[in-house]
């Protein structure tokens, strides 16, 4: 059972950032200090990778373990409530990730 009301949950989820989140900023600073230059959220590539290294033909996605269900990760868990909602949603994320990875590989 959710401990928050629907309005409170909506407010909390609305504050979750999809770009420029703390883990992404940490990786960006590290990569930049290492001397690599990149483009952010390339609109012309499938799924808009977080970092794109055009000359190297490489991309970086910063996927959260909960949302993308990384195997072997302790954060790869299903919520205790509304499993009928969460299971297909999180599985669809993994399927979509694989599909876009294939499209990126095809594009080189």
C-alpha cells in the first residue's frame, strides 16, 4: 500500500528529473575531466543517448537500476504494491532498451 495520497505521489514523481540528474552530472564531469568531449541528448539518434561521442561512434545511457531492471543489481526489484501495473511497465522498459540498442548498433 502506498503511504502517500495520489496528489502527494504525483508531486513526488513530478520532481524526478529525466535530464541533468545528479548521477548524470557526476558522469559528465568525470568524462569531461578525462578530456573527452561529447554532445548531450542527440535528437537524431534513437532514444536520445545521454552522452554522444560522435567521432568515436559511442554513446552512454545512464539508466536507473529500478526503471531498467539491471540483472544482478540489488535495486532490480518490484514494488510490493500494484505488481499487476509495475511488472509489465518495467518489463516494457527492458524490451524497449534492447530494441533501441539494436537500432543504434545498426546505425553504427
